[in-house]
C-alpha cells in the first residue's frame, strides 16, 4: 500500500506519526497514563535525563514512582520538528518542565527550560521511541502566592551546573541524584557531542 503513494504523502504521514508519538509519550507522562507512555518506547530504548539514565520501560516505571512521591512534573511543549532518515527519525522541540514543590515551608514552582531530543525508529511498521535526551538551558524558581518569598544561599547553588542548578538542587532535596555531565547551555562541547551522537545514529550530519 505504501509503495503506491506519492513520496510527499509518505513523508507527511511519517512526520505526523513521529510527532503524535512524542506528544502521546509526553501526555502520558503528565496525565499519569502509564500504559500509554510505556507503549511509546521500544524495549531497548535509552532515556538520559537529569535524574535518570535507563531504558524507556524503566523510565516509565520510575516516573510512576516519582509521581507517587508527589513530585508532579508537567511540561509546556513547543512545536515538534521531525527529521526523517528512512526507518529512523530525529524529533526535537523546546520544553519547559514545571515542578511544584515546597521549599523551606513555602510553595514554589520550579521551571526548567530545555530542548528535548527524541530518536524514533520504525520496526514492524510501527514508530516507537528509541532514545530521549535533553539539553538544559536555564531554570528559575518563583513563588505562586503573591507576597511570599524564598531565599537560597548562592554559595549552596554554586556547586551545581548553571544551566540546571535549581533543578539539581530541588531534585536532590527530594532524593533524586542528578548527574553533572548533562548537555547544557553552559557546556557547548557536551551539546555538540550529544548532537553528533544522535544525528549520527540516524546517519545524518548534525545541524550547524
């Protein structure tokens, strides 16, 4: 059936399928629809984020555990840009990760700005996620209740990477260890290495 369709139609269908795959995975994460989220990953996929380096299925399991501990992340997503390479594809999008927390007895909202990079692969006629990485750009902390304030000692934050220092601090306070070697705006060398790895996986040159 696919062979009888014009190339432009096939390309549009694959771009749409990969886009919807990414949106289904992120929606499943935010809404706690764990089976939907799990179905988006290949069994041998790999997820490397601030708090985890594991397979896709393990990422789903530990995301469920995180939600059960009341660390309730949600995501504001930008448009998904898909680059096709035969049976493989790269999808990237901007994102803001919002995590409501309590620090020093004060209600706060942590917002981490990042760029998500997904690897998708079609196997047995179905697109699934083969990899999920992030490039961390900056983060911020605010008090949603007007008039409330919070102060964090700058010396305490100085031991964290600038592109995700508040995220690392807050996650560690909640028992999640955060790696120090993640791709981020403060380490363009790590961003370039990650980009080369991901696009090389698809047989493509990274964008310049």
